[in-house]
C-alpha cells in the first residue's frame, strides 16, 4: 500500500516539475536561451525540441500505454536530469542543480515502485519490488 502512495506522489511531482519547466520554456523563451548560454550551450534551436520532450516524457510515464516507451521515458529523463545537474555544477552554480537533484529523487522513487502499482510490469524494474497478487 505504501508503494502505491510513493509511486503516485513521486510520479506526480516529477511530472509537475517537467510540465512547469515546459511551460517556462514556452512563456519565457528568451530567459531560457540566456540561462542556457550561461551554462555554455549555444543551441537555442533545441528549445522547441525540449518543450516537446518535457511534455511527452512524463505523459508516456503517466499514460503507460506502452511499457517499453515508458521505460525509455524513464531513461531519457534520468539522463536529462543528470546532465542538467552536472551542467550547473560545472559552472559553479550549485543552486541551479537543486531542481535536477529533486527530479532525480522523484524519478528514482517512481521507477522503483512502478511495478507494485501498474498492471503491466516493467522487466527492468527491481525484481524485489515486483507486485504479485494471489488469486
């Protein structure tokens, strides 16, 4: 039962983080491009792509219409958050990495408890948490 709460709360917070970030990318495009330039990135043409990714990633996890796609979304979000945290640390702005670190915590909690909650289990989630029901 506790896995159910952990999964849905962590997944909701992760999704909220990503949807809010996508909204900021849409509403404050110039701010986002300047922030990326401060991190050493000059690929402002990636902003529209990141908007799509930040919406579709959590949507794939929440809808889970395809387990493989959901697992791919978990992996993509993991690498995005990890690289985001490292980019902020690399330019000596550790406060900027706080959302990414929180996202990694939410992502780990969601991933580790997904099989206890979801009908179709992921073959890659930890075996100790796979939920079985007695019929």
